[in-house]
């Protein structure tokens, strides 16, 4: 498993159709890329688990984009996997 300090993702930004700047992480192993994935996280946000999944796909030859879909309300949401996190999500 990867941890917080081993992410190979880079934070980038794209402009949505309505002009809002949306942050996302791009994961790429800098080798030949065969396919790409847009990874959408669940209600707990951009947790270590999501980064680990993206790293795993990238290490296996995929380019992975993880948009921060909660950023219109709050950026960098990473809720705990518990009752409180579930309720906020």
C-alpha cells in the first residue's frame, strides 16, 4: 500500500463549462500509458484510500484523473470512515 507521502499524483486544475476552476489529481507512472481512468470517490471524499487506488492503477500503466467533485462546496474533503463522516458526506 502507498501512504500519504508516496502519492505519485499531481494536483492540477481544469475549467468547467460554467467557468468554475475544479481541482483534480493526475496520476501517471511516466511509462507507456495504455488507458485512462476517471476515478470518482464516494461520500467520504479524497481519502488516503482513494489516493492508494489511483496510485495502484497508475503503477499498472493507467493515467488516472481524480476530480475533486466536492470542491464547489469545500475543497480537499477527506472524511473519516465512520458514522460522523457518513452523515457529513
